[in-house]
C-alpha cells in the first residue's frame, strides 16, 4: 500500500487538518466573536467595536488590575526566566556529563508538573496559618509575630506568583540553549584567545551567543509563550477567580471570568484577541532585539 | 603559548575551576528540587505527621494511606478511581500516538517534499509557536461542540495533537538528513512513504521521542479539556478529578480536615508527576539530541 504514496497530501493532510481546525479556526472565531454580543444561548448579535471600546474605556478591573498585573508578571517572569535559563545552561555546559545531566533533569522537572497538581505544594508552603512552612519558619526565627496570609493577601499574591513562575521557567527553551552551547566548536574559543580575547564577558558576547543565536531565538519564543501559559497560576494559588482584590488577576483569568463564569463570550473573545496581539507583539519585539545582535 | 583558561565546553572530568559553577548550580538545583521532594514526602505521611507542629519536611513512617483515601474519594464522587485512570490512559495513548505519527509525517513533507505553499505553511506554523491555547479556550469549545466531540475521548485528544513546537523540532531535525540518502532510495524505486517509513523514521527517532514527551505532558496534564468539553462524569480524566479534590468539591469531602486533604493532594500530584519524570529521564539523551537542531534561523 505504501508503494504508491508519493503525494505530499499523504504527509501533510492529517496534521494540517487538525492544525486548521483546532488552532487557525479558533483564532478566527475569537476574532469574529469579539465583534458580537454572545451569551452562549442566543445567536451572536453584531455589536461592532463595542466590546473593544468597553474594554478600553469602561472595564475598570481590566485597566486598573488585569493589564498592569499582566504587564508586571510578563516583564519580570519572561526576561528573568530567560536570563536564568541561559546562565544555568552556560554553567551546565562547563561541567562534566554526569552532574550536568542530573542538574538539567532537576532544573527542567518543574516544567513537567501540572499547575493544578503543584498548587498543593505552594498552598502548604505558603499557607496562611502557623502550620504553613514559611510562616512556621518565620515565626520560629522571630521575623514575624503573626502568621501572614500569603495567598489571599493582595500584597503578597503577585510576588508569590512570580516566584512560582520563575521556579518553573527552565523549560524547552532552556534545554535548547543547553544543547546549543554544547554544540559550539571548542576551537572557536581557543582561536579567540590567541587573537587577544581577554575575559569571560567578551567570550559570551562575541562567541557564545552569536554561535547559538538560533537556539537563543527559539528559547526567547518559548520564554514568551511559557510566561503566558502559566496564566492560571494566581487562581490556582488563591483558589478563587477573581483573585483577592484582583491582585493576581491576569488576562487569561479575565477571559475565563467573563467567558465561563458570566457567559459573556463575545466580550471574553475580545479579551482573547487582545491577549493574542500582546503575545505576538512581545515575541516580535524580542525577535528584533535579539536578531540585531549580529 | 599561555595555558588556555577560557570556556571549556563539555569537559571530560572534574577540575577545580568548575567549583564556581557548582557553587551556583547546587543551591539553584536544591531550590528547584525542594517543592518536588516535598510532594514525595508529603504523599507518604500518615495523619499525625501531616498535623505535626512545627511541620516536618521529611516523612518518618511512610504509609500508603493517602493513596487509599484518594481512591475512596473517587468512589464517593460516584466514579471509581480506575475509571478516571482508564480515561486518562485511553486519551493519552490516542493523543500521543497520533501526535507522533501526524507530526513526523508533516515534518517530512515540510522538509523534503516539494509542493506549493510549503514555505507559507512552515511560516504559519512558526507563527503558531506563539500560540497559547488558553487564550482561545472559548472558540475552541465552540469548535469542539460543533464537531459533536463533546463527551468523547476524541474531543479530549484531537485538540492537543497538532503541536506547532513539535512539528518545528522534527522538521529542523529532518533537515539534517542528507538529500543523497533519499535520492538513492528513489533510484531504487522507493516511494516517498517507503522512504519515510524505512529511512526517515529510524534516523529521526530522537526527535519523534521528543514530540512524544511533549505530547504526553500536554495531554496527561490537561485540565481544560475535561473541564470544558466533557459533561459526563464517567468520561472525565485524572487531572479533572484531582482538581475537584483540590477544590474540596466532592460531596462529603468537606468533613475531611483540610490538613488531611493535603496528604491526599500530594499523592495526586505524585501520580501526575511521576510518569512525566520517568519518561524524561528515560529519553533525555534523545531530547538533548533533538534540541541541538532546534534553532530558529
């Protein structure tokens, strides 16, 4: 049977079909629905740009909490996670195979934990009563006299979300960068030192990064995506959507809140479109930034 | 010539100069590993150790009680634990098998075949690397409902099969295979499909294994699917059940003490996590091999 299968369609059809149905079409529908009022029961009603106008002018929660939170979260977790991934990969490449493998597995392992499954660890570690590990420790050492409500306090929730997201930020991009560094030709470094290279910084900027630029770009895209992928984290930690005083509310939670709790799917779709545009623009900017360092 | 003191990639043995790296890596690894070690310990703690104050990190008298309680909770929710497990296994096997098959087929097409729109397709896929599924959970729900896939295993598996990162990685990997190999097979009369099955698949095994791992993680851990696309309790998967346990939403569970609940939840986390880590450790050589070709040019 396989003897006559030469046409590209044999190879591409299955993937392209699923790709179109579950990725392209949903993006198109989100775009279309964002111009409608849709409560999931009645047929969508065309409202033009009303959802977007409301989002930008009337939605106080969006403007005062969701957008600033998302920007803060993304601009800390993305770059710091990316920088950490590179730095750790760079160090790992310079130690022998066995310890490197063990460390790499440990550092990658948080990416394999499901958000909901790991939420239990954090809720126990940061639990608001004296039995929470962090509270018990702080009380024990005399730093605080009253247990702190870490997970439901608006002051702490965001910081904890950032720590947890960074904890899990060594993902596929990290592995790619590690492989990228390991593949650099050792003789490049030796030649550079003969040519007068003097220190580690020169090494990193003139040889290491340029030699693994493709992996650096791949890692950057994965960092952006990973940052937005963990959007549910605040709800998982605090156990409520909306999060306490919207302290940990990110765009993804806003979508869920309007789409599946209030059933305003047209409005939620408009938020989805805004989110997709933000992710795309950030990736694009990152790309140009890194791409220029030739 | 002075002794070379610069970067030494992939050193064969330990040297004193590596100490500074270990000095950073060890505490980092410890920080990262701590929550995971915690889960391992917590899951096996008996009730009195869960309640202990001050809390203790390590388990002293390990017990399987938490796992038994988890199974019991499932029974209370009306669906036996084995049913959730079965559903998860079915969905994950369908998903991973199809993901591996479809992705590697498409990657070969994109890498070595000639057809119109090939470049465009690859670019769209690269663009879709930035796709975040939760951003479009609403339209996805509508699509799945329209296709009549609500309450079916396919409704859980199909949306997660086309993984743009997977296609990207396998395609980059196949790009490394010399065209001469393929040409000579064609001269011997092999069809494209035969070339794919007999030459490409064996060579691409590391990349295919990597897609397998990615798909497994995605599908095994997926909590959105059973939440949105499945109404029938008996069709839901493990992550959904664990989520309801975490939210204390099972009838009768309220009487359980929240601290005792922690042990059960830790056991649940362990069940989710262990298959992932075992697969990754088993296949990590292949993953690293694939990642070497992962660059975006």
